[in-house]
C-alpha cells in the first residue's frame, strides 16, 4: 500500500500540479499577454528591462508559474545512501557510452532525413518555378511558389496549433527550463516529436526565413529523453533494457547530450554542440559527462554527413563517404590578397552600422511581439485565436514569396563573364 502511494506521489511530482494548467500554458502561454500588463505599444514596458534588474512578475504570471512543479536533479547523499554505495560492486560505464552512441546515431539519422525531405520538396518547387521564369511568366511563377508555400505553411502551422502546441517554436526555452529543474509536460513526447519533425520540414521548405537548427536541438532532446529510458507511455512500450537509467538525473544528462547532438548534426560541429550544451542549456555538469557528450556529438555529425554525402532528395548520387569541400566548407578561401591598413576603416563603419541596425531590429521585434500578443489576447474566442495563429505565418509567406519572386524581376540582369586561368575559373 505504501509503495503504491509512493509511486503515485512520484508521478504527481514529475507532472504539472494541475493537468488543465498544462493545456493553458502550452496552448496559450506562448501568446498570452498577462491581463494586468497594460503597457501600450510605445511605452518602455518590462520587456526592455536591463539584465541587471530583477524581473517583476505580475499576479497573472505568478499564477501561471505556480502551476508548475520543480525537479531536484541532485542525487541523495544521506548516510544510508553513502553506506549503500560502498557495498555496491565496482562497474564500468560501458552501457552509458553505448547509450550515448545510440543517441548520437539516432539524432544524426533524424538530421539526415530532415535534410532529404527539405531538399526533395524544395527541388520540386524550384524546378517548376524555374521553368516558368525562363519563359518570363512571373505571375504564374509567383502563384506557383505561393501555392506551394501556403500549403506547406498551412500544414505546418495547423499541426502545431490544433494538435500539438508543445511542438511550436524552436523548443529551446522549454528545453532549458526542463534541464534547470522545471517540469513541463508534453515537450518530450512521441507525438511532439512527430509533429515537430514534419512541421519543421514544411516550414523550411515553404520558403520562410527559418531553419532547422533550433528544432533539431529539441528533437535531439526528445531522442535523449525517450531512447535512454527504453519505454514510452504513448506507445505503451516498456523494454527491459538500460533500466538503471530510469531516474531523473540520468535522464537529464542524456537530454543534454541529445540537445548537443542536435546542434552537432545541424551545423556539422561536434565541438559547438558540446559547448552549447555546457554553456547555454545545462546547469548540472561534470567532466565525465563532457567526454560522453562529445562522443555523442561526433557520432551524430559523422552519421548526418556520411549519408548526406551520397544522397540528395533521397536520390543516391554516388560518392558515399566522400566529404566534398564545396559542400561542407561554406566560406572557403582559395586566394589571398594583400591588405592595407586603410582597409580596416570601412570595417569600423560597417561594425557601427551593424550594431545600430541590430539594436533597431531588436527594438522592432519586441514591439511587434507585444502588439501580436495583445491582438491575440484581446480575441476572447479560442477558435478565433487559433485562426489568427495560423493566418500569421500565411501572411508572412505571402510577403516572402512576393519579395523573392518579384524583386529580382524589377531589376535588369547584369552581364557576368569569367575565364579559365590554369586550373581555376576567375
């Protein structure tokens, strides 16, 4: 009887206190403006606070925060636990390294599949549009690209808004919150993973100014959370393997490694993945975890690049295992030129302009975010709020497609010539 009560208490502590609050926070939390936050569009507001000023939470925000529970990832260190540890036989962590390799391979395969799906859809869209543009059918090309983009964005947005709100956005804030002790339901769920994958593929292939890097981090955390436990409540699957990892501390470490593997797969940078997990998302770390995470990142990077080297849009192109420099080195320098000290003066001007425009971009972004949250908040009907959330990316799609198709047609082509000098083109 006591053991049953303990299990129920543990399940209760690892989920939200109020199950209904999860739907409120996952569906409306990302868009909801607190009712007691009455800052206007042009006022300074709390979103412009300095990093040295403690955030002043409103009563509405405190109400949302109290609906979450926290986790303590630190292992117990009582006298009973220490005595029990001394009586345990010494063992190697070979199974932990195997799990890190499995996570890295799985995340690498997800990255490979995502690139192939995006390339397949993008190539199909661009081939049709290129044929129309060659015959100067700009309006038909615009309609074609707009139709492709609208359908893809509609599927991407509707799947998130209507079926799995926890799959929205990059997932990095939720991941950071979980790794620092905040329990958030549904962010590490199989349904979230499926919706995240396909919605990201459609959003990137539609032509929106987005990329798969952020979602890959969340997908990596999903793989680390699920694969390390070898069980799933959604699939009703409980395999009797790696059962000693079924605790909050080990699960947290594998989620950190999965997030790092996602970065490594997206950017092809295993060291970058390790540094991201160490510096940005995790607050609990040790030296052994660093090496294990780095191994996971290397496996993820090699897996993604190995299969991407031979496939494009799921078509085998040959050269399996040949890592071509023009494909993986984005900014390759082949020729060097002498630089005068006066050349650094324009760079100073460019740096100043970059800082000014960057600050202006952040300011405008915060203002637009405040405006859109206020518009959605003032819409009281839940169904109308969902329609607005789906219509927003569709509007952005129309703007991006119009700019990308019509803007180049507004200017004449420039004549470009090149000649062959030895073994290179100039």
